[in-house]
């Protein structure tokens, strides 16, 4: 059963927003999210947190400035998702603009696993002394790479870690670590994505080089040119959208809409059939990001990074088409794996459990995170999907629900039995792990126990928070336009309204989606519920988002249904 709860809001703040020109439904929604004036929604670059608040960023800037002055060889070690790819592209573009001699290495996740492993360090050093980098720079990884950093030291390389993942009990002995989540860091935005961390390092580096006289305000590189990449990585990594992250995304989207975007992002918009001039955060999250991610899921991220660092639009289109093809293949694989997962759960007693673990010998380890996400959404349980790696060990990718901190739960599992998990890491809502194949059944039991011991059972009853009902007259196109002018996402959810409707008509479209005609106080309204085939009762309370339905250049309003109080 799904329970719909209405979000509280400050009536005084809502009234003020209305007097400042905000539509009343949006004013109520924003007031419920802590917004009290229109000025708070403008999200200008001047409002970004200062780089100096990020621990050790000045040290990182000095390390990089010294390396640039010495013409040292720098090597960025990237991650294999969109955040890692954009962080790498931001690093390559920003460092080269400031005179650095820098290249990148992106590991194949199936051969080398995650993070700066000793094997990846050996690969970086494989070119011999004349080509070996002096400084390794991790982006979107490294905070758990204790052994990899030690190996780099053995080979005479220094390491600068830039990451945002939660640290373990022991930090790597790197020359410098920049991570808002490391112990002692007072940076207020703990949800900065990996690409955001790299952007902040570049801001500090530019200031350091400016202080050394390399350039002045007039001649310094324009780092705001990188904000389309920062916005893409931040949205795609589904980090919490605090004020700082929303500012980065807002500014990046403005550049994209104005045509001031990099060739690779322009090409990805083109192959995705999206108009960059009206780009929304959801386009980055659901159209552009998945095409970048497809490279890391099925092969390695080289194609994605090359697409983001080329300045040739023709070359970018060629690479974007390759990414699009990979994404089509990913969807086919994912579809088959989802069917396997749902079939495995069809007769399982999911309601009596707090967690779900799934494994299939045939599954592709690059896609298990997507399967875990779909199963989690359907059953509202923390879910980990597993696949067998080339080394015979299991790779797991998990997704969680609000209130169940997945990374901390995995930490509890290791405290139950330190032999169960070889490596793990991640965040509250997503995490990954590696473990011996023979540990699977014991892990399933330990994961269930750790979750039950640390969480209230009420968390597993699906509860959806809405922004309350709308009057029939409030459902207008201008409301959708006003909503779309803001950045929404994790931690700052888009408005979701709910009303009691009379169902006048309902029919299936393409045997997959439920098309509806609803009555709200005598007004007939078109609606659609994607990926639902079950019929609704005649009178039903529905949670929905108003959206544009565009056909042959004409816009009309429709409701996108997301939940029903059934």
C-alpha cells in the first residue's frame, strides 16, 4: 500500500513568494523546501561557497602549481561513470588551460575494478621512466585507495586525491586529499559531486597561479566555461541538490541554453533528439548522462571522455553516436536482466524481508546497478544485485531507500564478519562491493540482519510526500513553465501534487502505459501513467506532476501519474 502524505510549508513564506510574482502552487512547494524569497532562487555564481572552505584545497593548488612550473607530467586517473568522466574532462581542460602537461588514464572496470588500485598504478607507470607521471590525480575516486597510493610511492609517484565518497577508517597516505567528506573538513556542501570537487581545485589553482604572477584577472583562464560539464556530472551522479549544487547546475544549464556548450555535450544533445536551447536538468539526467554512462558500463569510459574533451564537433558527433549505440545495447541487456530479476522475485516473500539481494550467473556486471535501482523502486527495499567478475569474485551494486544508509549498513556487515566483504564504498543511497563467491548466502543473511538492527520497520512501508492538492483552475501551462525554470533533483524534489479524481476513461498504450482521462471538479484532464498496466478504480487519489504534452508543435497540459493511494 502507498500512503500519500502532504508536505508542510510556511504560509508566510508562500504568501511572500506569491507577492513577488510566483504562481501559488509553486510558491507553496518552494516554501516547503525552505525558500522564502525569489532572490534565493536566482542562484548566481557569486553565491558559491568559497574554495578556501574546502580542506586542503590550497595545498592541492600549490602542488599543482609547482608541477606546472616544473613542467612535470600529470596523469588523471578517472572513474568509469558520468561523474568520473566529466571530472576528468574538467581536469584535462582546466589544467591544460593553465599550462599543465596532463593526460588521463581510465581503467576498465572489468579488468581493474574500482579506484586507484596497485594494478592501475602499475599500468600508469608502464611506459618507463621517461613517460612515468610525476603526479597522479584521482577524480571521483581514491579515498579508499590505501594500497594503490602505497604502490605509487614505491614507484616514485606522488598522488593528489580528489574525491567525494565517504572515507573508510584509514585514509590513503597521499600527498594531498581534497574531499568534503574527509574527517575535519568543514566545507558546508558535503554533497559536492566528484566533478564539483575538481572544479573547486581548479578555482584554487587559478588563484594560486595568479598570486605567482602567471596571469592576472584579465588574462586568466575562464573556468566558467567548464560549467556545462560540471552540471552534467552533478546531475548524473544524483547527489543531493543543496544550494551550492543547484547553483552549479543552474549556471551550467544557462550556458547550454545560450549555446555556450562544449562540442561533446552539443553532440550528445543532437543524438539524443533533445533541444539544448530548452535544456532541463532532467535532460542531463535521463538523456545525456545515460549515454556517457553506457561506455563505462559495457566497455570503458575512453569514448565518453574523448567525446567531452574534443573541440571538433564532427569528431564529437562520431563519438556521441558510438555512445548512443552503446546505450541501446545497455538498454537491451538491462531489459533482459530486469525480467530475470522480477521472475526471481515473483514467488518470493518480499514483504517479510527488509532487503533484497539478487544474483544470476549470466548477468553483466556493468548493468547490475540499474537492475538494483528498478527493483528497489518496485518493492521499496534496499536492493543489491550481483554479477560474477572475470576473477570469479562477486561484484555487487546496491541502491537504497530514504532512512537506510547503504554504505554504513555495509560497514555493519563487515563488523559482523570481516571475511564476508573484500572491498566496499559509496554513499547513503548507492554503494558497491566485492566479495568471494562462496560468501553470497552468508552475506544475504548478514545484510538483512544489519538492516533490521539499524532501521525502524516503518521505513519499509512506502510513503510518498506530496505538495498537496491543486484547484482545477491552477492546472495551467504557465505553472509548468514556472516549475521548469527551476532546478530539481535529489534532496530538492520537483513538485508532486495529489488530488482525488474520477476516472472517466483508461486504456493501454503500446501495451505498457496507462492513458487516462480524469475528472477534477468538472474539468476533464488528460493523464498518463508510464509503465503501468493495471486498471484503476473509478474514484482514486493520485500523485502527479503537471507536464507538457507536445505534438506537432502544439503544447497542451497533461498529468504524469507517479503514485496512487491504493
